[in-house]
């Protein structure tokens, strides 16, 4: 993104309009205008009422939306419990640290009281993620609704399709490309790590065993050595720690800002996938341009990519169903 300021914002708004007018036009603003007029208001009110008391929930709701959309599209399949002895997406390692399932269930219950069997869990996930980001000072984006819920959830698909923190740039770009997302989407959606946390075991190899030799001297050379030493000393003193959490954006991990990108440029991204962003010239240039622009530019490009991500392989019309309870398919 070479432009900054108002020009960039205008370009982004035009892009969002183009996305909304594209292949997923069956989603639309105000889908529940007649069938459940207060649906979006109910979701927003619940989020605004509860997220301020637990602001870290915003990150997990955003991550839940992301992980859902990357497997079978944005169909709330990540919320389904395992059945019949087969493990579901939520049982896969990338989803074991998601903490938003109970929150979504409670929102769904409130919406069901108002309009039984009308509003999908997939739409609730998309709306709650947007509204939670807004509560902690992040951008607003349009969430066209009309998604239907899927009825299939498979653990292996989550393992295969959710981008891994160990991916290099080529692998990340392919993973996003498989979902019709481009380089810009990869860069801006990675910005969600501004409010994220990570467990030590998800990046400990970068601190202790990058080449397989083992020990503090075997750190990833792409990680700032002073930052790596500090992580080993204060956060992750053993390579096998799988419980300690570390802020992705130290100092402002509850604030939606540019701190994550500034850290990445200083070689202080926790994941290899964070560090990978500055191994590509175009991606690095985008990050440098947004860091030097007014904050609203990042907000606009992030919003654009969220709209696009929220339309991945959606089910509409007669596809799927409207689940009564988000964790289980309906009885038929």
C-alpha cells in the first residue's frame, strides 16, 4: 500500500464496496431487518455489556471468527462438539486455547429468546467479533449477514487449514490464497495480533531449539536477541512450558493499535509467521507505510480484510441450517 491518509482510506472504501457487490452478494446488510429486527442490537448490547469486564475476550472472539472462516468457510463449524467418536475442529491444537465458546453460547441464548430459530451462530460469531473489537477501541466494519450454519466439523481439517505460527511467508501466502485472500489480507489480518496472546510452547523453538541443537544459544536469528533473552528470562524459562501466556503486543495487548507492527519491524514478533511478514519486500513496505500513517489508515485496511474474510465460502439460502444451539446440529 503506497498511499497513506485520506487517499488510502478512499481506496479501501471502494474496495470494500467492490467486495460487497461481488460473488457473495447473497449476504446483505440488514438481513434480519424483518425476521429479527433487534438481532444485531442484541449482540452488540451483550458484547458492550460484558467485554469491558474481560477485555481479553475481544481477542479470542476475533480469533474464533478467523479460525472458523478458514475451515469450511464462515459457518460456525468451529463451535460444534465432537459426535460419534469423531473429533471436531475445536479439538484440534490450534483451537484448544479458544475461550469464546461459552460467550457465543450466551449471546445465542439471548438472541433465541427474541427470535427462535432465526439467527445463525455463524452470523453471531461475525457480529460479536466486530463489536468486541469496537469495544476496545478498534475499527468498525460492515458485517453483511445471512450466513447459515454448517453441520460438519472435522479435527483434521482444522489442523490442515488454519495457518500455523511456524509458517514462512510462502506458506502463509499459499494458505491465505487457498481462501481467496491476497497478500494485503495476510498483512492486515495479521494485525489482529495487536490484541492477542500466545502460549510459550507455540514459539519456544525460536528461543531454545531453532536448528535442533537445543539450548538458549540456538535461538532464531530473525528474533531480536535482546528480546529473545528477555523472553527466556522472564516469560518462558523452560522450553517445555505450555501454560504461560505472553502478550503478542507487549505494553498494549488490550488496545487495538499499531504496536504489533512496530514490534514486527523491530524483529520482536513472537511467531515465525510474524517474522515472516518482513521477509517479503511488498509486505514489509505495506507495514512500514501503515506505521507511518495516521492510525485510521490501519483501521480501514483491517476492516476491508475482515469484510473479505467474513465472506469465505459462506452458506446461504437453503444450505446448512440455523442451529438452535451452537455446539450441536439440530435434530432432523
